[in-house]
């Protein structure tokens, strides 16, 4: 058993075989562009602002994906060494821009499947605040600094880390420090006034999905009575097709769309959570509960 997941065995034989044919994650990347109507999200954000709550567009999107994952747990699976694993935590890798001349930084945020949209936003705000301080170094920054301190160490170390990851030997501390060992990555390119992209998912690590947000666009949409032009948030989504069928992905993204159409559905915890493993095997929940 890995530190960050449990082997999934009760899968369709076809999906047990696919990783043998599509060995690398870049081999198995599927991409899709989603146009998400802005009006329902913006109305919700404005209403919450009047109530003294600050909710971001990214917060709404992450909360929608998190809630869909509670219903479609295969979104949180990953492939290592041709084997399928159910991740025992929900983590999102995200870059934070530091002020001034300081370098950008990337780490990840942990969420619980029970989190509502307000808890999601609180965790995002805390993560951004902690990582934006120019003087702060997170665990990812510290490891990179060590690797770059010795000539030739990066090449040797990454070879060793890849080997250890493949055979489930990677220490928990490295997994926690690695933003590549996450459920998904997300970037808001609208924050730097540019369009969305289809961002690759990394061969190193376990990330199964990457979502890129871009500048809003005017998009023709089919509605009853004809075609209307709506302002939309464009999303570029890249997925590892080995973790689920196309039908499964389609149903999951339809559910995500329904939450983005009415974000108020995310204000309470999910009524039912479907898991690939018993709740007592959720390492992150155990760590959180026993942290003193």
C-alpha cells in the first residue's frame, strides 16, 4: 500500500490492461474545453459579498470539483507502475505569485470531501496568504533549494525519486512536499490577463487532472427559443483517461456543471460520499484528527 493511496482491484479488466498500453501519463492525456456561464457564479459571489463573505471564482470551481469527487470517486484515482490506486486524500496543486522580485512558488492544498464552499475558500485564502509572503519558504521551495545547491544533484535525485515512487518507496514527507502528487492542478490565467490553455499533467507524481481558467469570453449558447451570447469562464481541462471511462468523466463533468450553475448547492456538506476505501483508511483524516 502506498502512503497516498490504496490499490484498486475491482475494476473492469479493460481498465486494468490500459496502463500496460498507455504507460506514460502524457500518452493518456485527453483534453476538453468547457465554457462555464459566468452570470450564475457572479450573482452568487455578489450575494455572498453582501453577506460579508468573499468567495472567488477559483473557490467555486474547486468546491464544485471536490463535491463531484464525493459522488464520482474515480476522479481521485491515479496510475503508478501500471497499477490503479484510489487516493486517500484530496489535494490541489497551485502556483502562488509572490510580490516584487521574489520567485513564484507552488505547493498544494488539502481538502476533505465533507468541506463546503466556505471551508474551501478559507483553505484557499490561508494557503495563498502563507505562500505569498516573500520571506516564507514552503516544503517544496526548501527541497528545490537543496537539490540546486549541489551540481549534478538534481539529475541523480530525480532518478532516485522516480524509482522510489514507482515501487511505492517514496517517504510521506516527500509526497507531502511534492505538488505533483495531487488530485489535480489548477491555474487562473485570467489573473495575469491571458487566455486559458490545456496544461499538461505531469509524468512525475500522480496528478490525474489539470484545470486552467482563462479570460472571460462571449460564447454563443443554445437556449430554448434560439441562440444567445453569454459571457463565460473558459476552462481547459486535461485528464488521465486511464482512471475512468469516457462515460464516467462525462457524467462527472455534468455534475460539476450543475454545481457551477447553482453554487448555493455547495453550502452544505454532501448528503452521501462514495469512497473507494473505508473512511478509517483516509490517512489525511487520521493525521488531522490525531494532530496535537
